[in-house]
């Protein structure tokens, strides 16, 4: 009886503040040999968490003294900032999907036990939606598809080129950054709607 | 021969950084008796200019040391900030059309000769397009109409609820703030397109 074309495709929105992912090697250089990240609170994606630990980051122009680390550790260190943040740091990072860090600016990262200079890894994260495979099948959405999503109220926008990422490891959630949240008036916990 | 429905409705985009409008009384309190604003450079709207003069503004949480004044002087003092700026200041100003400042937060303003505490006047400016009357007639747009405008490239968005303002004193220009510019990847000098 049901038709995927008539069901409203509502997606919870999460507004991501600047944050960093670290390798285990960098965790130990910044926090001490043998140290590991500890969980502050879980994130929407299964197994992901905000860590208790934070670091400072220094760009050529400005710095942020307390950037939250998201765990678990990854294969590459990656700092995700808004375009507003990038201006403050004095960097011009490209818009990228998470994990795609070739030809991106580096950054100096300082922790309580040491510091690391990475020669790449700073990106502005491309907005995207995590779909569990079952959501994607129900709505006829395929991995890597670009979607249009209406978000916000009196300041509503339609975000175009929203990247679909599909996995049975994902929970349904749309991730935008603070610039996108502020420009659309959207807050974490609001809902966006995928439109034609 | 021509049809308004087939002509592409391209509009130049201007990204407005935080700025302030002052009354003559406040100019004199901040810069000295008998002082007036001096022009640094003209703006897109006829007769409007960025002044050489700047002020500092102090909110309950943070401050900005150098906020550009836009002239000429107005009947009411008004500080226009992005939502990002508002968080830094510790204020929650509403989204408003310029000039609509009832029930908005106040701010402390400091100049070289004195300071002023206004009890209202801080807004997040609602995005809008200035149309010369001739542009509006040609495109069939009326004053106060709400429009949809596509802006930006790899990070393109459609801004909804874009307020049309029509006057024979205006030059065609779309004004968005820095959050909206950063979220859409648009810069001053880019073009938006009014869509159906």
C-alpha cells in the first residue's frame, strides 16, 4: 500500500562544531605514551563518541584553545572546521568528505604532553546524511547520491549537494556545520526534509 | 518579444560583515561634539558608505574591538551581527528587517570620545534583495515579496524567504550575512538567481 514517493523523508539534523579526529600515535604524542581517548558522551553514529580530551590548534593567523576530540581513533588525523573558523585560523581548507585529506592544509596541534605538526588534514566537512541501509532502501536512496534538503524556519534554506552515505553501521542523521546551522537557523534536534 | 518568465533573474550578491548604524547624537557622544562620519568607501546602495570611523561593542559575554560604521547617520542606532557573532557577544538577537528594532537586545558601544549604552538595536539582518523599481517591474516583483534565490557552487543553497525591497533609490543587490556567505560558499561579487 505504501509508496516511497509520498512518504515525507524527514531526517534529524546535527550541527557539528569544530572538532578533531586523531590517530593513536598522535593521541600518545599529545597526551602521553600509552594514553588513549576516554568517552565523554556518545554521538549519533554507533560507536562514535566525544572524548573528554581536547587539544589546542594553531593556524598561521589564529588559534582555538579547546577543540573537542571525537573518537575512536582513526587512520589519519583530521581537523574539521567551519569556513568562519578557517578565516580565524588563517587557512583556506577545501570542502571535503571526511577522510579525503590529500592536498589540504596542515595545522599545529598542542596537548598536555606534547605537540604535533601535521602537514595535511584540515577540511571544511561537506554536509552529508548518514543513512542506515534500511532507510536508504525504503526511500530509494543510493550511496554517494547528492540530495536536496530543506532545513530551518523563518530563515529556511534548501541545502543542495547533500552527500548521501549509506551503511548498515550508520544511524539516520544529517550533519551540517555551524555556519550552515546559523545560516539556516537550524539547531541540533531539528528535522530536515529531503525534497525532489 | 521578451518574456519576464524566461529571462534569467541574476542578482549580484553582497556579503555583509557585522556593522553598525548610528544616530548623529551617538556619533557625537562617541567621537566628540560636532563630529560627523567621514566616507571611507561607497557601498552598492546610492548614497550609502562605509565610514572611516569604527567603534568597539561589548556584549555580556564577548566584544568586538573594531566594528565598521555605515553612513549616513540614521534615526536609530542599530548593530547588525551574524548569529555566530551573536553567540560570541552572548546575545540572542532576533532575525529582523533593517529598522525594525523593537524588542531587540541592547549593547554597549565605545568610541574614542565616549560611550553609549543602547537598550535596543541589535539584530540579525534578514536576507533581502534591493531592487530598483525598474528591475522589479521588469521581473514582476513587488515590494515585501518573499523570494527563493539559488546561490553558490559546490556548496550551493537555495535561500528561501528572501525579502524583496523595491525603491527607485535602490540598486540591484542581494544582501546576506557572513554565516549565509560561508554556508553557501558565496562571496561578494558572485551572482544569485531568483527561482520559482
